C-alpha cells in the first residue's frame, strides 16, 4: 500500500541546520519506507547557499503552508516558527534540540529531543542506530549544519556527540572540517545580508 | 563526582504504568550512572497494589512535591498531571506515550515520545538499545503495566512493539501473561474502589 506523503520542515527564517535537517530526515524516513518531501520555509541565507553550492545539492521547494495532512518537524517545535497552517495538520514526528514551548498535539506522536548542539547530530545518531547509510552529499550538508550551529565546535552548546558526528560525517563527505568550517563561516559573515547595508 | 539526585515521577492519580515506568526508568538511569529515586504521586489503586504484591516489590515513596532541583517525567507531560511545583524545577527527561499539551521548558531536554500502547514498552526498548538487563521483578511490573494499559493487548492503542515487549518481559519474569493478565485485570475490577459503593 502506498504511503501517504508527508512534508518535513524546519523553522521559519531557516538557518543551515533547519534546511539540512529536513533533507536528512526526509531521506532517512524514505529509506525506512515512508513517503516524504523536505521543504524550506524561506530562501537560503548566504551561508546556507554557500553550503548547497559546495555540495552541489538542490535547495528544497519553498513553502510556509503545508499541503499534506501530516507533517514532520525538525529543528523547531514552537507553533509560531512552524507552518502557517500547523494547527490544521497532524504532526507525526518532531526531531529537535531546542526547549519545548507553545507546542500542543491532539494525538500521540514520535518526539525526539536531545540537548545537543545541532539537530543534524541527532539525525546522525538515528542513521547509525538504524544502520542507514548517509549519502556523501547529505553527509557534507549535515557536517556543515553542525559547523553552523556550533560555530565549528566552539559554542557552549557543543557536546561530545556533536564532535563525534562532525568527525564521522566529514570523513563520509571527504572534507577537512577545520578548513571547510573556516571557509563557510567566513562566507556566511562576509556575504551576510547585513553587509549590503555597509 | 557524585551525580545530583533527581526524582522520577508518573502522573497524579497513578495507574500501574505511571508507577512502574518511574521505577523502571529510575533503575535504567541508575544503571547508566545517574542518581535517581522513583516516587509516586498517590496511593496504589487496587490493580497496582495486586501487581506490587505479586512481584513482592516495595511501592515507592509518595509525594506530589519535588524535593530535588531536577526531575524526570514518565507516562505524562501535562503540567496539571505533574508535581505541584513543576514550574520551579528543571525537567531533564520525559518518556511518554501521550499527546503533548501544556508542557513548556526553559531549557533543552531529552524527550522521547512514541505512539505506543504503554510507556513501559518504550522503556523496554531503551533497556534493549543500551543492553541493560531488566531484573526479573521489574520485568514482572513492566509486563503488568503493558497488560494494564493495553487491556491484555486488546485496546486499539496496542502495537506490535507492545506485543513483543509483553512477550519478552513475561519470559524474563517467568510468568504466563495470559493467565496473569486475566487474574490482575479481574483483581483490579473486583476490588475496584467503586465496589465499595456497591
Ligand atoms: Mn535552526
Ligand atoms: Mn539547530
Ligand atoms: Mn498512565
Ligand atoms: Mn501509560
């Protein structure tokens, strides 16, 4: 029986992790037999565009309105950060590393939150647990999301699991995360939207 | 360095799963190196008392007020079902199989919800994932919690994972879950508090 399609989405004003986690979780779920499509709630910022160019990955469809009855949320849970019509759809999964607030469901669901530096680190654990292979280009995106959220493992939210995930994903992607991390963080800063004001 | 003690608690007006899940998760966390104590938010109902007598297990301390700074919640998440002073403490873990509502945190946390028939089924999965042995008497309590929540695998919320958990835990506990299930459900009904009104 064909699975009913579900969208996978990160928060509004997406950062690298929000878009990458949607792609990585959608790929994981499809490998597990689900039928999902990753979407983004906005245009890529400069850092995110630089990352997608580097790994030659197509940026997902942009929408802030769910056009499926069921959805999966990544890298957020709060209503105001989610689809405009979030109250009209069923949330079946949440994968997140933030506090929980303004989130209510009518039905039981899968919810996995861990106090780690990045949603992509949790997803890396899920790939490992279920022995699903991370494709090289998605590994590059996920490594970049960890670099972005943890400021190259320097933020106070960084955990040993983020370090292990970045190391492993960088090997899969064939990148040196120190040099790539400096390059992408610099690109995000240099080309930041704020710089157009300067 | 000694771990700071944390309480593990189920919901108010506890049913068998609420008390058993607190005991099972506390034991699991202590095996993982944490320092936790399970507590119950009320006296056992007749079914729960019958279960604790059968497996010769001491009912936990009863309190509706947390006397630790950090707490772990099982089998519930809604504020009104939790400790009276839930807003004054930090929730570090939630393990639950209910919808999410009226639950807010200031900080990131571990949250694991799955749409299964019983919290004890999720805990059985966690023991397996981390290769922690379930002691025989706790296995008997967990099997009983699954029987209670799923009405001996007959409720519409019952999943294949609940069936697998009940079978496995019954073997560990050395019980025939069909005969024990009928006995404990009957005891809960026969000796129900309502019967004192008859
Ligand atoms: Mn984000
Ligand atoms: Mn993130
Ligand atoms: Mn319960
Ligand atoms: Mn329950």
